[in-house]
C-alpha cells in the first residue's frame, strides 16, 4: 500500500476517511473522497453564492459514486468491521502500554476482550457485533491495512485529553490523530505474536497505508486501563469464556 499522503489542508480529513473505509477498493475510495470533498466544499461556501468551482475529475467521480445517503450507509457498514480491526491492534498495544497489566500482548487475549464487549453490547443500529474467533480475525484480515488508523480513532475516544476527542477540525488535530496511528503502526510492524506461524509481525509494512515519516509518533493520553478491559482479562485468566453465538 502507498503512504497516506497529506496536503495539510482542510480536505485531508476527507481523504483519510476515504482510505479508512475503503483501503483496498480504489473505485469506492475515490468516490468516497469526491462525495466528502463536495460535501465539505458546499458547507464552507456562503449561502448566497450561486456558483462553485468543481474540477472535471471530481465531477466524473461524483457521476460514478453512490448517492450521499448510500455512501453514508456503506461507510457505516464498513466501520462496524473496521472498528473491530482497530480494537484488535490497539488492545494488543495497550497490554504492553500499561505496566503490569499483562506479561506480554496476546492475540488470544485481544480476541477474548472483543468477545466480552460483544457479549454485552451492540452496534448503534442494534445489530450484533462479531463474536466468533473466525469473524473477528476476518475483520482484521479485511481491514489490517488501516487497523492502525481505526485503532487510533478508538484510542482518541477513550482519551482523557478533551482535545483528542474533538473532530478533525484543524490540521493540528489531524496530525495528533496520525501520531497515535503512527505509534500503533510501528508497534504492529514489530510485534510478532508468540504462536505466529510463520514468525511475522501482525502488520506487513508493504501492505498497509503507512503514516508519513514527518508525523511524530504520539502516546495515548489515558489515565489507566478501562474497568471492562481489566475485567475481561481477569475472566480470561479464569477461563470464564464469553458466549460466541
């Protein structure tokens, strides 16, 4: 995968979202960006302006793109599985980040925690979350190329720093978000699960959307492991497995 190139302008968030939702589908990625670009552009112009400038390339992408409502639905559908991929990676990272929490990160433990959360929660639309090992691993397989970005999004939502919970309203906030993603990327490209065969890191740098080298890695600002995280790990130790059906 290529580097996630930025232009340091207000359109960067739209491009980042397009990559996150459609990492391996160029047609849908370009269509998503065209729709997001147009939506952001229309929201930024004065209400009394009667004409706007749109490039021929953007118009072509819009003609081939789903409607705005359909694009939003497709983004919502991809986000369900992509968030699981992000949690898969970020939970592994947090097992190492919090001193004394675990002796070492474990894929089995990460999947267990995701299952524990799925047991007690659903998506916003009421649909069930993936619970089986196979379904969770499939989410990571399909969205591993952007798992560091979705993982960073999840870490931002749990941050004790209000700034990191803000939307991508400025270039500075975008770079802070990408700093978290860079940290998860570097962790994932170095971490080899204990039982991995072959012995390879969980992220393949040649297959992910890499964060630009100009982005400095950033640590999550979290006061401590969430109670649900600690509880799930304790249940793992006692083998009180969450149901998967």
